[in-house]
C-alpha cells in the first residue's frame, strides 16, 4: 500500500507544469490548465437546478476514476440519482 498516493499527490506528480497553485486539492483542480478546456458536466434545468450531461466525456472516458466524485457532487447538489 505504500505505492498508493492521495489524489492530490497523484495530480501534483503527473501535472506539475500545468498547475498554478498546488496547495490544496481545490486549488489544484481550480488552477489545473487542462481542466479549463473541459466543459462542465452539469446542464442547467430551468431555474430548478442541474442534471448530469450524460454525453460528457466524464461518463465515457473518466468513469472508472470519477464515479465517486460524481455521486458526491450529485448529493451536494441534491440531484436525484435513482440508479444508485
């Protein structure tokens, strides 16, 4: 298990030159240059809130790594996920 690193450490190591601020996971995600080109995976629904864009690359490319992140986001945004 010594080879297992936190998400913050993994991103820092893999993308050192692309990150402006690497102090916290939030600052890394906010200032990672590659993420600036990726559109948000949520679609506004009227004035009621958001739904997931199921055509977003996260569902097709990053699902193995981001599924728990998506679930956590949905819970915080009070998005109903009937399949979970």
